[in-house]
């Protein structure tokens, strides 16, 4: 009966979702909203470069006109107090088209035709002129890849059948911020229109001009920005993301969502005085790193994408955390902030050492770089020893809180911390063998892992709301979404009841998993972990249905095109690391890749029954560049792995079998 109820819920959710698609897929890999009568509607999206980030609040009003408010963040223009949130931020509602005159009058009566997303925003609008004639306006909005500038390109085309007169002004607005509120003094913020002209435009001809929003240090010379070159660099960056780690499945929505996830996961890296730092974003979290968002969530993904800036940011993050190792085994900071010069640890020990050891070990194995591994081994070893020293009397890791930082109760010991410690021990054994660490040390890790496996089940296992699953902490008596985490680290002994609990009406909603049953709060990160874990433990049919539902909602629904942080907190911000967690559903869940050495990994593909094939090409992990092709052959699965045109492996396996793959 319970199974039937769950299936009915899924059918209702999926049917509602299909009917509610606002956006559609484009042939170039982007998505598009064609405006009909479904207005007014507003949304927000974040886009980032090495020196800037922008949250664009945009939409179409009831009269068909475009609405835009730019919230631009300069992470390295630090404000006072120089804390976690001290990135200079300004909002600009400047309506650039209002500056244009056509046939002596301002543009009126805008009707937005379409909005497209593909690493930038493209808005196509039509205007009917008061005294005869028509024009089309195309806006292109995007951040610079490597300068502190947000760029906008405007193209006005005469779509009528008579010549028109167009006047484009030049304009510059400069703000000097309050010197007493800036770490470096008064910052210069320059908003500018370039491309001034006054000309007759024949039918079919167009005029192009630009707007930029820039921020500079007090004595910094403003950059000479060529928006066309900036657009080319942005397009090239998106092409780099999309041409590596290429997913091909029969489901175009999942393929496209994966491509978009690579953009948001990898673009949010900032060139700080403390080195390259990946940041969550959300108008709050920049020029800083966290033990969960960076060390645990995103850094293990970067080697697969092969984005060198991402790999460098991952190594830099771990090296920053390593600065705080100490012989007394005092806790590590939860976050290193303000370009690396300060720390934050306001929630106490969140299990940060387990997060860092977990992420560093997985990253190092997948990276396949012996020198980096030797550099990070002391941090991994320190983190494991810290966890061992913090085992409570019942053999699980004690911590003050968890990654939700006391938003919800987590007791004196929580399931996440011990599960991450368990996985870190697994990776440390693989890594230690590669680095020829003492056999006695690795044997002790194996022993600790076996004991922890039993202790996790003994301490956290139990009946919660009728499901024989996990208590998130000892006193927990309501279902929590993070009961999914054992499934992501290879602990499957309670998988059936855990999956039933996760997708019961007590936790699953149209927005994914509730953080706690009975609440209204959801954080995508637990939904993304759950989807990865469901595939990893072999429940691929349930996994694919919920993955399809989630992907369609986030990519083509009302708030697009990325995974989000939370609601109601943050108003569903597009924090970056969540997109990394989506990508890991594919690499670690659907394809079941588990790093086991510098040149080897376990592969446990989970090919859904409705698919006959799937592939993951140009996988850049393990210091390689290889392709994985999965095909169904009768009741078995054929795996082909190739590199540079050479077949490395061609083998049939039984579904659900883990295969150890050795690369040359």
C-alpha cells in the first residue's frame, strides 16, 4: 500500500511538472522562454567571473516590457567590517533602452518576444514606433571572464520597411564610495554607455552599442573594455565547460541540465590575494572557502571536468585549511574568509575535519597527481586522526553542529559527520597505497572503518515514523532528509527503508526533500545527495524518475536553470556548489565512478530500463581524457572505455556489478 501511494505521488508530481514548463530546449544547448500570455513573471539568476558576480532579477511585466535589476558584486573590493559578507555590492536598475531615441522619440510599447539562457541572457523585444516603423532590440547580458566588469550588448535592428533615425547617447556615471567603509578606501564604480551614434538606419540594418558596470580599487586604472572580445571570451569559456565531461543519454533534459550545472559549478571562482577561491555566491559568500561547499561538495568534482582553474582553486582551498592543523588537534575553522586573512567558526565544530578529509582524499585520487597528493596527505591524515580522537563512548564522531549550523537540531553526534569520516577512511586506504604509506597505518584505517560501519548502524539505526532507517542524531524522532548520506558512501544495509522514507509524503515535496518532516524548509543539497545515493545503491528505476522530475523543474520550470540553495532562506539562490552536487549525481551515481587510485576507479553503471545506452565522454579525471560508453546487451551491460581512439576496455557485466577499471 505504501509503495502504491508513493508511486501515485510521483505520477501526480511529474504530470504537474510537464504541464507547467515555462522554458523549452534549444538546438544550441540553451533554453528559451517564448513569451505568450504567461506574464507577469520574474526570476533571478547568478553569473560570475574571476573578479565579479551578478545576480540579475529579471522578468516580463504585464504590459510585455522587460524588467531588470542588476545586483553586482565585486568580491575583492572589501568593505568594513571585513567579514564573510564584506564584498562591495550595488544594485543598478538603469533602463538602458530608455536612453535611445528613434525618429526623435523614446522607445515605447516594448513587447518581449523571447528570453534565452546559455551562459548569458539574451532578450529579444519588438517595438512598434509611434509614427510608422518597427524595431527589434536584442539585449545580451553577461559577466566578464577576468575583469571586474559586467557587460551588456544592445543590437537595434530596423524591422520595418522605411528608414528610421536612431540616436544613441554616450553616458558615464561614476560613484566614489565612502572611504571609511572600504578596507582599501574609496572604490570607483563606473557605469557607462559606449557606441554613441546618430544615423539613418535602413530596413534590415542594425546599430550596436554597449553598456558596462565596473568596479575598481582606489588607485586602479579603469580597464579598456571591448565588449565584443568579452563576449567571445565568455562564449569560449562556456564551450570549454560543455566540450569536456560530455553526457549523452536518451533524455535531453538531463543532458542539458548537466551542461548548465557545469557552468554554475565552475564559473564561481575568484582571483583573490589568497589565490583562486571558489565561492558559493548568493550576494553573500565570496572570496572565501567553506569546509562543506568547497572541500566536501565541489572540489571532488573538478578533476572530472578538467577545468584547470577549478583544480587550482581546489588545491588552494585544501592548502588554506592545512594552515590550521595543530598538534593539539583543536578544531579547524569552518570557513576561511576575506581573501584568506580571517576565519569563521561560529557554529563550533560542524564535522569540518571529516568534510575536509573526505573531500581532499576524493579530490586527490581523482586528480591523479602524485605531487599534489603528497602535499595534501598530512591534511587528510590529520583530519582522520581528529575524527578518531572525537569518537564518543559509542564509537561515532561527536560534533557541535553540522553543515546547517544549528538551523535544525543535530545532537551531540550526527549521521553526516560519521558517514563522511567512513568514506574518508576508504579513500585514505586507496591513497595511502599509492603513496606507499606504512602498512600498519593503512591497516589501522581499515580496522577503524569496519568498527565505524558497525557503530553507525548501532548508534543511528532505528525506527523513525515507522521506517527502519536512521535517526539523524540519537534523540531524533522525526524523519530528516540527511538520512540519505550513508547511501552515498557505500553503506546500504538500510537502503530499502531509507529510500521509502525519503520519498514518503513526510519528506518528499514538489520542491524535493524537506529538511525535516513537518517543516516547510528545503535545501537542494540534501535532495542532490539523495538522488546520488539512490543510484549508487542500485535503485536506478526510482532514481531516474525523480532525477527526471527534479531536472525538468529546475531547468524548465519557474526558477531556472540551476540547482538552488534553500527556501525560505536565501530565496532559492543559485549557490554554485549545489550545481557541483548535481553533476556528481551523474559521475558517482548514474555511472558509479569511485576513485580507487591515481589511475584506477570502480565503475558501477546504473543504466535505467528505459535507456539502451548512455555515455560520459572526455572524462578528465585520473590525469587522463577517456570516454565511457554503456550499452544494454540482452540482460547484461557492455562497457567500452576508450582514449585517443584506442579501446582500453570492452567487457560485458551483470547489471549492478562493480568493475575495477585500470587506465594506462
